[in-house]
């Protein structure tokens, strides 16, 4: 690996046996032609013909798996707690329902833009891959950097804490659950999901299918309960439903933030495009099926909430779904906290699945250490990237400041999404002849980009300190980019240290760099 420790070497397929005597060999100082006799394993028997024996991520994700990944990641804890955040800002039932519908429509527009990006740039990594293609390595690295430091680990830590809180609270009916117990359970949750995603891709998708079905059943129960009560004439909350609506633009913007938080995750499948079967057909299909389902479920769930609960009860509740269950489900009220825990578990599984692919692609492009671009030699999963992601999430579970860090999430998230849609417009201008299996009307990316600018600029006005801190965190990636990516000549001690760590971790994790030719063929076939 030598001086090019963090520089992409697309031609290297794995070390050949050498004087180390460990079957892994030295990491080469410069790129060299592929050695087809060995792929970094002890016996060099792994084939590179794209068959099941070649070491690569496999196309194991079906259309149903893709739908479950998107729906499962979107429907986390948001719909169970966010109604309060929307209502408190807008002041009326009617306007809150409008906000939920608007957030759904906004997410659909964004997903349509990502459908074009995902089919014209058929690489895993979602916004990172699109920014890299359009604007080059620096902006792409900064997007990856904030994901490594803030976006992925903090959001996963918060989801895990939500899971643990809902699961453990029934055991402490008269008091608050001990903080240590909640964090230990959250850590166990992250560890279990990390293990599942290391084991096999199929295990991860099956877990996602199961928990997505469970959360949909819970929401259907809530919806049916509300509709039954409406059938009995309980429609008073919807009479004069816009009374008390706010006219404050800032309040509406904050309500949109709460609603969009509940819709976050519609780009999940774009993180794993290369593992999706027939992505040209299945990526847009999964998006177009998932988003309307989620939007309809969210609106009907909110209608059910307001049918049973008064606006005062919604505002005074920290978990609207649990309050709803206590009012309407009687002895079966305990089902809803369990359902919320299952929902967050499924959402966390989808988040970890997607984040590991982001880190894998970033390492493959030379923006993270090569170890994270390696694949297990028999399970064909990105074990190092999955373990790294799990380690980062668990680290954030050890601090009480994780909820402070999550304040930077929305600002950074919408900045990266906005850059991705700007990439679509840039490529339309600079590369008009680029193959585009799906081509959306320009009205959609332009309007979506304007909305993203609004969502990025408003926090600088309403929450200036946190926005500046978030910008500062992103800026810390500049010196890291210079040392890790841009600078060609690196200190010998650093090169030797990373060389030793990489080879040691390869042995422990049974992982090697994937077959580059087969990977490129997969990307080309995806397009």
C-alpha cells in the first residue's frame, strides 16, 4: 500500500503470498495488474468470474426487500412521537394534517429525483456517489466525513435508545427506567443488528421484512381503531379543524422539520444499488410503491390520533401512540410500546445496512481506509464496514451528549440531499448525453432544491449556534482530506502502522478487497 494508503487503487485485487508467510502478503506500494491466481486468500482459489465463488457483494436484494428497506427505514419512531412536534408548531389539527401531506409530497419529489440519479449513476452510496460524480472528491469527502462523525452514528444511537426506552419501560411502570439499563439494552440492540448484517445479506433483509410487517400491523391497528370511532360519530376534532392555525413562517418551518424527520429514509435503497436485482426496474418501482404507502399510512394514523385524543392530550404526551393505546385499546395497550420498539429495531437495521454500504463505497473510492472496502471471503458481506459502523454507534451510546449532537443532523442531512439534487441539475447541463433511463421533469429537482435551501438556511436564523457548530464539524474534514486523500507522500511510520493494522484485521475478519473487474461489470449491468 505504501505511500498511497488512502488513494484508490482500482487495479489491485489482493496481495499474493510472500515472505510474511501468512497468506496475505504485503500491501503493494503502487497499483499493479491483477493477479488472477490469487485474491488474497490463503490458497488463491477464489474465482473472479462473477459467480457465487467470486468475492463481491452479491445481488441479493429483491423488489420486496427493497420496499421493506425503504418503508422500514422511514417508519421508525417518528410517526409514534412526531405528531406532537408538528401540532405544537402549527396550532391546529387541520394544518398539522396539511403539513403531514406536504411532507409526504415533498419526499415523493425527492425520491423521484433520486430515482433518476440512481439509474443514471448506478453506484451504491446514494448522495455520496452522486456528489462525487458531479462535483468531485472534495465535496464528496466532506459529505462522507459528516456521515462518519455525526449523521450515521448519532441517528443510530438515538434510534437504539428509543428502542431500549420503549422495551424496558413496561418493567418500570411507576418510575423512570435506569439510564444505565437503557444504554446497555441499546448497546445490545446495535450489537445484535451488527452481527446479523455481518452474517449474511439475506439475514439482514429477512429481519427487515419481518419487522416492517410488524410495524405496519401496529399502524393498521391504530388506523382501524380510529376509523371505528369515527364511524360512531366521533368527528368533533375535525370541525373547525383550522381554528388556531399559526401564520408564523418559522413555526411552519419547524413543523416541516418534525414531519420530514418522520419521512427520513426514502433514499435508503440508493445506498445499495449495486446489490439490487435489476435496479433499472426495481429501484424506481420500490420508491414509487413505498412513498405513497407511507404517506397514506401517516395521514390516516394522524387522523386516528386526533379522533381519540384531544389536542391537549397530544401536546402533553411524549409518546402519542402509547397515550392513544391507553385510551382506546384497554388491556391490549401494552402491544403499542412493543410495536414501537419493533418499529425502531427495524428502522435501526435498515440504517445500519445503508450506512455500512456508504462506508464501503467511500473506502472503495479511496476516501476511507481500504479495510472498510473489504468483503468477507465466504459470506460476501462488508464485514469491516458493518463493524466500524456498529463501533461508532456504540461509542455515541456512551455519552450523554448524543441528543445534543443530533441537533446538527437535520442541517447536515438536508445540505447533502440538496447537493445531490444540485448534482442532478449540474449533470443535466454538463453531460446532456449521459444515459438516463429515468428522466424527471426539471420542475421537480428545481423546486426540491429550492425547498432544501430553505431547510438549510432557516436553521441559521432560528438556531444559529448549532448551525455554526455543524458547519465547523464539516470543515474539520478539510485537513483530514488533505492528509488522507490529497497528499501523496505520507510519513513512513503512518504507512507501516496502517499496513500492519489492515493485514491483522483482514485475518480476524476473513476479508479481502473485492474483485474489481466483477464490481465494475455489476455497476455497468446495473446501468
